[in-house]
């Protein structure tokens, strides 16, 4: 089970009852945060609370974004070269998603930073490769990670290696 803390704009578009976070997240990566990028087409930006790993995926259809979320995370973890066993455990537990309001202003701030960088990187592109963009964003030094791993890709590798 995973808790996804969505911004108001995300929760307005994704039909899921607020869970009130009655149970803790059981995945190795922990909670995720989500928002909407108002591009054409609209994109969902997910950021992992523990590692600040960004995951990008098409928002449409919004009614199935939480159902498609485990596959998007698994694809991103594969692109980062993580072990298959770790990816399969995460994807299995991500299938049970609970939606809640955002809690961490720090993660929301990092998410806003990723949004601004993503818009800068791909402002004038006709073709948008969300995986390439997510991988590029994951290399970005993030203030909350300066005392440890500096960037989300390094934090992810450390967490996945420690978690087996």
C-alpha cells in the first residue's frame, strides 16, 4: 500500500476518495507526491518523498492515472538499472494507492523546482520523451539531499541497494 499526497489540482482531476491516510505506506520507497503539469497533453509529475525521484506520465485519462502509476514507477526504476526483484516488490505494493493531501512543504518545493526545470528543458520541443526528461531531472542536485546523496538518482540507488 502506498500513500500518494496530491496537490489540490491533482486531486481535482483524479477521481479517488481521500483516504485520510489511515494506514502507513508499506513500500521500500515510501510515500509519493503528485501534481499536474498543464502541458499539451497534460502530464502527471510524481515525486518520491524519500529520494525525490521524479516520475512523469501522461495524465489522460485521469480516471486511470493511479492504476497506471505502478507501471510508470517500474519503468523508471528499470531505466535507473535497479534489480528486477526490487522493482517487482515495489510495483506489487504500489497497486494499492491511497490519495491524500500534501503534507511536506519541502517535497512540494522540490516538485515545483522539477516543474520549472522540466518546462525549461522542453519548452520548444515538439516531441516530448517523458522518460528521458525524468532521468534528466533525477540527476538534479536537490537542497534536501545535500547532506546525503545530493541528487535523486543517487538517493534511489542507495535506498534500493540498502533495501535489497
